[in-house]
């Protein structure tokens, strides 16, 4: 199988420009020059290193991944405020080193806004909503790419949108967003990277503070989404900050052939912060997730279709049909969904000042339905007030048939450095 | 006999009443002193600039500068302005709810009142719960001299367990300034947790007041956190809606 048959959408989204390699130093120069005039500015580098492997999904390396896939980025952001007006641009140039010389420029955010202290906000451009109280999973936030469950600290891009906020009082606020939702996963290497068409979507969110309880009601609907009604609750109980975020969805995110499916997702958790230690736990129920039998059917179907697609004894139309079916199934884990199974849990421990300016953290993500585990130990080091460095290692554990072990990645190293001017 | 009994009852009633009135009087006086002591540093509303220095033995001090806003006893907002890597972090207090906005994570999270503020020795309750009179019952418990200055000793007992400390021993200058001198914080079992000193009286924002609060951690040798007021405006115009969790979601 060659690269043409990889499960990759052919449509190019408007926000990604293809430019040549020499644009990286030009981008750096422009960012450097603009920095002098900005209120806040950052320059950084990110390097995501993936060790690939054959799995049930990537049998015989059907994705054509190199043994080591590398994703290198030069990042920059600028923020400027003048009175009630403000603007922000945040972008990165990315190269999949060893794969191609092509550099892709992606804007994470690029917007202008008008904001006042009485709660009014009008923001136009590429932006993030980042709402929802969940630490790892945000079932009410389905406008932009979800956080990486293995490392929620990595930055995700926003969407092209217009946002209007109004606060009738200090305890009530309404947010309206109209934009081009894009929820495919990001930060994936090589042929796993997804490029999908944005979908026109509208969202309405009312946020209230009633008797010391945060309540947010969300409704999202659009051209590709029939409807999503979400409720988000937050409250402090003694030393614990508790949250529960839930949404009822109409239309499957896993199976495009089931647009009328209705299902529920719930994320609930707690945050505790004794001294220099921060502990967070969260449980996630994914109502549209597969049960054990469905998941076995899914992996067997992958295997069967791939076998048929590469069987020279079968007539070409049969092989093509099998390949098409395999492509659809193989794309599911990387497309717009929050997981293939039903029950998940996460725990994150962060210890600040382990040594001077050094923070250590450990995140564990468990697929409770199949006992797969992703461990992400990491270090954050800030040698000066301007520099922040992060190093995270993503390790996958579990049986070969566990969801997390489907990923054609043995382990990953994610290094980020940011200089704030 | 009946007259004697009636006289005895009257005596007991009057004595008990007088004693109760005396206690109430002492409590009222203590509350009055406490109210004045609180207003001695920051008024009802305030906009201020603060520098926080966190000291830990064997580690270099961590210095954070922040802009703060206070509206009444239950609205507070603090925004980090330096160092650059922490700039944009915001703490918000509204009634009994405390939130933090972390720009790196682009996330608003709730935090508990007893959690430490900015990784130092003050907790969120110390910074934002500025109304001790609302959370504690105060009684006068004598007099002490601190650096040659006579101070009233106030005993503060928590009205409920949700507040940051169970008991506070609070010393206020008797020289008419009502400047707080020292506050000692205890657990319910009497274990001393922290000691806060207020000093460096300077003219700032048009009037004299203590400009430094030093919190020493009694449980960790060499651990302390200093808050130094650099600028105070006692009469800022603040919109109530800036103290809302939704306002944090509009940060960028």
C-alpha cells in the first residue's frame, strides 16, 4: 500500500499555508521585529519525537511511518492591547523532519477584540473557546480540537469564529459563538495527521454562579452537528474543587452512518492542592464508546479488510472496496471523537519546586474498559523569569488489543521551550 | 424567706446580666479594633500593585509582581504582571469562591480557600478573605509590647470550619493608628502554623500604613513569604462584573 491510500483527507483547510523551508528564518525575523512593538510576545520551539511500531491498526506498517517520526515547530505569539481594543497572533511553522522539506505555517490564534470591564467582549478571528471544567475531557466543548488526553498541556489551535460575550451581572454571563468548528486531533506524526473541512457551527453558553455553584449551560449545533446540549457544574467542598461536565449528543462521532444516535458523555473530577503538590482526578464516561464485543468486531474488521485489500488473488474491485472500508475504519481513532471505549480515568500529580525552579509531574490515563494505560511523566524547568522548558515522555501500556495500544506509536518524547519577552 | 429568695434570684440575674454585658462589651470593643485594623492597610475598595517574594531555604527567592483589585469584603482579583513567564495568571475571589486562570493551560479552575496563594506561605483566604470580622469572633485578651509599642491582643475564633485558620492571635497597635503588628495562626489543637508581621510603615496612596506583610511558616524552617505594597489607590472605579468567573474566561 502506498501513501495515496493512507486514511488522510485530501481537502486542505484554509488556515494552513504550505510554504518552503526558508520561511522559517523569515518567520523568526518577523516575529522578532514585531516583538519590539508588542505588549507580550513569545518565541519558542517544540519538538515531538515519536517511535513508531506495528499494531493491530498499523499492521505491517501500513501507514508507512518511519521508525522515528519527528515533528519540529518554531512557535511565536504576540499580544497587543490599546484601551479596550486588543489583538493576538499565535502561530507555528512545522516541519516533519526526515519526511519532507515542506514547512507548514499554522495559526493557532489570530484575532482582534473589543473588551470592557463590564463583561462585554467582541472577538473576531481565529480563537480558542477553551471552555468546560474538565481537566482532560471536555464533552461540552466541541468546537475546536480536543486536548491531548496524554498531555493536556500541549497547545491546541483555535477556530475561525466571531464571539460575543455579555454579562448582565457579576453572577451571569452569556457567550455566543458562530464559527467554523474543527475537532480533528492534532500533533499527530506523518500520515496520521488529519486535515478535515471545517463545519459551520453555532454555540450558545450561559454561565451562572448560584449559591457558590458554577453552572454553565451550553448548546452547540451546526451543519455537521445536529445538536449538543451540555451542563457544566463546579463547586468547592472543603479543600476540594469538584466539577462535573456532561453533554447529550445527537449524531454519532464514531460512526458517520448513524446520524440519529443519541448518547451521553460525562466527565467528573476533583482538584486538591496541599502545599506544593497538586492532585487532580477525573472519570470520563463516553456513551458512544464501543463495548468489548463491538471493539473486537472493529479490530477484526480492520484485519479482515486489510488482508483482503492486499490479497493478489482477489479481483481489483473487491480489493479496492476492502481498502476503502479499511480506510474508513482506520481513520476513526484520529478523527473527531473523544475515545473509542466507554470508561476512562485520569490522575495527575504535580509537585512544584522539587528543586529550585523545577516542577515534576506525572499523568496517568487509564482505559478502564480494556486496562490500557498511558503514562506521561514530565519535568518543567524555568531557569529565569523569561524561559520555560517542558519535557514530557508518553509511554503506552496494555495488551495488544487495548485501545491505547492500537496507536502505531511505541512512545513519544515531547520537548517544548518558550522565551517570553 | 420568700423575699430573701427573690433578692437572691435578682442578684444572680443582675450579676449574670452584667457579666454577659461586660463580655459583649469586650467583644464589641475587640470587633471595633479589628475593623479599624483591617481598614488600616486597605480600604473598602482598592487597586494596588504588590510584589510577592517567596523564600525557601536553599533555593533562590521567587519574586512575582501583581496588580490587585478589591471591592468590599468578598470581591478580589489579582493579576500577575511579572515575571514574563507567569504574566497573565489571575486569581479571583467572589464570595466564598476562588478561581485561578492559568494562561499556559488557557484554563479557569476553581481552587480551595485554604490552598496556597502563588506557591507562597499566604493562602487564598489570607489574600482575599479580608473581612476577619465576618469570619471570626474577636475578644480582647490583654496587652503586649512589640518593639516598644503597646498593642491590644485580640483572640479570634473561627465561626465555621470553612475559613483558613481555626484560631488567630492578632495584635493591633494601641497608639491610635490601629496598625496590625503581628498575627499568629493556629490549628484547632493549638499548633502554631504561621506568623505574619506587618511593618515598614510608609506613606502610600496618600496616607500612612504598613506596606509590608511578612508571613513566616512555623512548620518549615526558613520558609517565608513577603508581600510588599508598591502602589495603592483607595478610590478606584471598579465594575462589579470584573469580579466574575466569566471574566476570567475572556482572558487571553
